[in-house]
């Protein structure tokens, strides 16, 4: 029985409610990630400054247990990260560190285990919220670490919260679709599910010689039973909102028709935005907002995660815009006064200017990859009851 609160609250049902992973300690932990200092707080503060919190169902996460982490990661890798995390910086790395990727891009800084297991706990809480039917959409902007492998940290990713969240969704949903919007190929998630028909991974990313991680070529379509259930959309520098949304909508439309997903996970890595130090694509927040709106129209349980994004103000702009769109709230263009207001200069506006780099994605190139992917998807046929034809 709804109380006499204003009407917009009373007709919030599980199908319109948006779950939002947050608590103060969680955000403070995520702020400590050396590559993205304070980004978690900047994102949360902007969402709060736009008055969105009262319309969200805030879910407070607990750190993932070792059992949770073992759903995907090897025990020796987990133990190594735990051990190195407890050392202070002066201690020398043990020689295992390198074999587990815990050097260079993924230093095992003090407390990294607490950060990485907290983030997995956030994505687990969001996934469970969806399997229990409490809401149709759940968001963990601190998650999305798509490069982490079973026994190896990679590309600033320690534990793969996405793979573990998908495994939890699979406990209830027979077919789960994973969509990766990050500038980089979602290799860790693709590797985890490349040989199964139960999870289709679709990654849109930059491919160029020497660009990390170097995988995600159009001819990589999965192996064994999973053949044709991996989709890679390799793109070039200068990508615009229009070209992206055109290839995104046509590919996702075919994926939907062929794979008939019952739940969707979307990684919204914001390093594909104009203004990111990777300086690759010309995208604005509109590419992300419209992509998520497209996925939302199917009205399947939808889990949204963050990921890359190293222009922190633009990343906050993008994820706040998506959050507002999920709530059908038009956010005023002027950034509201809040703790990080000064980071949003010189324009202090929510919208991101499109980049003007030359678009190397010719129409011919886009048509070639679209036709190739459509052809591969012709081989995907699932029965409504989930068995392959
Ligand atoms: O964002 C990523 C991975 C990025 C990455 C992985 C391995 C090696 C290099 C990487 N990228 C960079 O270092 C990189 C390249 C250009 C501009 C900013 C970059 O990141 C940062 C991020 C924060 C601080 C310094 C550098 N995956 O989604
Ligand atoms: Zn990235």
C-alpha cells in the first residue's frame, strides 16, 4: 500500500525502480584506486547534486568473500593479491607478482585487495537485486573491470566483477547478453565466456596496431560450442556519436533477434568520450545515453557498470546523464553547485562537446564490418526454450 507520498513515488514499481550501489565507505575505498583518484566520489556527488538519490533504490554492498571471488578467479591468484595487498610499499614484490600481472599497470598497492573485493561485492549486490526481481535496472558505476583474467590482473583491472556478476545472473537467466562500450576490448569477459552459448559478449572498441589489449578482431567469434556467440566490433579513431549509434543499433538489433537474451549487462567505460586522455573517439554522453535507452527498451533485467574513463569530470557527466535518463528525468545543463563544481570548468555544463578529430571510420569500412557481423549472426539460432536449433 503506497503512502501519501507524492505520486511519482507511489507508482514506482519493481519494473521502473532503479537500484544504485552506494555507501560512503564503499565510495571512499573506490576513490583510492591510483588510476582514478576520487572518480567514484565525483560521480556520486554529481548524481546527488542533481537530486537523483531520492528516486533511486540505494543498495549498500558488502565486500565479496573469497568464495564469491572463486566463482571465477583461481585461489592462488586471490591469495597472492591478498598477501601483496597487506605489504606496505617498501616490501619487495615476490616473484609471483609478475606472473599474476601484479606489476606495471596493476601494482598491488597497499589495500588493493580491499578495494578490488569491495567492487566485486558491489556488482554482486546489483546482480542479486536483479535475480530477486527487486528492480529491472541496477547500477554499479564503480564496477566494470573487464580486463581481469582468472589468474591475472590486467589493464588496471584486478578482479573481474563483470564475469562474477554474469555468473550470478546465469543462476536465474538462461541467456545473458554482455555489451561493452569501453574504448578498449572487453577481453577478460570475452575469454571467460568464449566457449559457451549461454552468454553472448558484444564489444565495441578501438583496434589499432599497438593499442591495448590488441585483441577483439572482427574474426574472433568464439570457439567450440561458443562459436558465433562472441561479437567484436573493431572501430577506428575519430568515431562520432552518429556513426557509433548507427552501428550499435543495427548490431544490437540483430543480436537481440538471434540470441533472445533474458538479461543484459552493459559496461559503460567512458574512455571512449571526447576529452579522455586516450584521445581516440569523438563521442559525447549522447552515444552512451542513447545506447542504454536502446537496451532499456527491451525491458529485460539490465545491469549497468562503469569501467574506463580518465577525464573524471566527463566520466561523471556521462554516468550522471545515464542515471538521469533511467529515471526519465531531464537534467538541467548547468552543473549544480557541489563539492567538485570547480572540476567542471570552464563551461560548467553537463553536456560534452563532440571532438573534431578526423573520422577514420569510412562508410565503406562501417558497411564491411556490419555485413560481416550480420553474416556471423545468421548462425546463431536459439529456441525460446533456450536450446540451440
Ligand atoms: O582503460 C582501460 C585500460 C587502459 C590501459 C591498459 C593498459 C595499458 C595502458 C592503458 N592506458 C593508459 O595507460 C592510458 C593511455 C592514455 C591516456 C590515459 C591512460 O590511462 C591512464 C589513466 C590514469 C592515469 C594515467 C594513465 N581499459 O578499459
Ligand atoms: Zn578502457
